[in-house]
């Protein structure tokens, strides 16, 4: 970015996606979201109607705007463009307590009794 977020920077972000990919989501922090929504290009009555009807923030470049409130992961001055069809998913493995097993449903069960199942 040039240091100042303006409509040209939003278009550059959208155009930065190579063929086969599309900037479908633009994720911004609260301060930059306010800057984006106050741009003249975002004052289009159709975009305002879409927001009033569905609550979706749609940009003139066709990407859905998403608000990111945490600066712990995405700094306040970042704008992130995403094609969610190809986004990554983080999977974290957690260690379970010794003797406990987890199932694919996320439930845990105690280990079997040493003497076998109770009757």
C-alpha cells in the first residue's frame, strides 16, 4: 500500500489476484473498515440497500467486506484479500489425558476397566 488506503489501493488489491483466483473477501480492522465505508465509491445506493437488506457489506469490486476486531492476529493497518475457495485451514492437535481416547465426534470416553466391561 502507498500508506493511505484509498479506492485505488482497493482496486490494486483486487487486481493482484492471478488468473483463476478472485478477491472474494476483504478483511479489515475496525479503523480501516470505517475508512473504506466512508470512501465515495462505497456510497453507492445499491451497496447501501444490500447492507440494509442482508447485513452484508459489499464492495464496488464485488468482494464481501468482513470486519476483523482483533489486532492480535491481523494488525490494525492490514487489509487482507482472500479467495475462500483456496483459503487455508489451521488444524491444531491437542494432547489428551493419559488413558483417555477421543472420538471423531469430539467426545472422550474413559479407558476400559482392567477387569473388562461391567455387567
